[in-house]
């Protein structure tokens, strides 16, 4: 599958609508340009969502063509993250090859997901961008693994400020949140639990409605 369709967009489909589709279209076009994909894809005309229900739409694509999948989506709010360090991981394009991310996810322990630290700076979880409220301001890592569509929208709306967030700053943040195209912006209940060395954090957060 990854060889045939190396890239994908994960789009929220709700009651026949595709909210905020232009953000996905823009990222798809950047990905095609950067990777020499000669075909063009118009998401609005290629995705026909079910009229009722909430779904995770996977639009897989590459030079060979495209494929659309719909999977029922039920939001399960994450509670806590575990810090994992990986200085060489590269996921700048939304790829169907997630083996490296899946291997990191398996190291999450009792947490819901991992918070990946690359060369001393906080990046993403395996499925979401992150944000940290520091001194009353919501900051998002300026060098994420993947430039997510929800993150891009919130930056454009002035709700997030890109900044270099160190591991120490993340641990001491007033609140911790994750965001992606499906969940929106969600504050974590338990924040950062620990890292692989067993260091605990006092960060604690509460869930709020997605943006």
C-alpha cells in the first residue's frame, strides 16, 4: 500500500460535509510539489462522504492514483503523554509508511501516546501536533514532525504561537494540549506522565471542546 500510495490526507467527514477541506488541499499540493508527483488531485470532487455519521476519511495518493477509505470515528480524549527521545526521526510529509512512529508508540507504557523530543526540542505525538500554555500563552513547537492542518489553522487565527519548546519547558507548562484534523484542540487531563527514565511531571490539564 505504501509503495502504491505513499502519501495521505486524513480528513474529518461529518454528516456529508468535509469541514476545513482547503487546509488539506493546500498541504496535499505542497506534498506533491516537493515529491515530484505529476498528478493533480481535487479533494472536493474526489471525496464523496456518507450523508450521516462521523467518519475518518483516508485519502491515499501518489503517482499511481488515489484511493478513498471511510472509517467510523469516535473521539477518545487522550489523558497523558510519555516523553520519548528520537533525534533522527523524519515525518515532514504525511506518509502512509508509519513504521517508525508505530515503533515509538509501542513504548508509551501506561500513557495514551508518546511526546517525541528531537534534538532537545519537543515535537509531536504519533497522531497529533502539540501545544503548551507557558506564561499564559499557548505555544506550539515551531519545528513539528508534521505541519498539521489544525495547527496551521490555529496559527493563522492567532490562537497559537510557534516557538522552540524545550523538554524542560514542556514539563513545566501550565497546560498541555494536542490537536489534529479529527479531534480539534484538546487539553490533556493528566499532561506529561513521565519519560523512559522515570522522571515525573507536575503538568495537569483538563479537556475542553475541540476548536
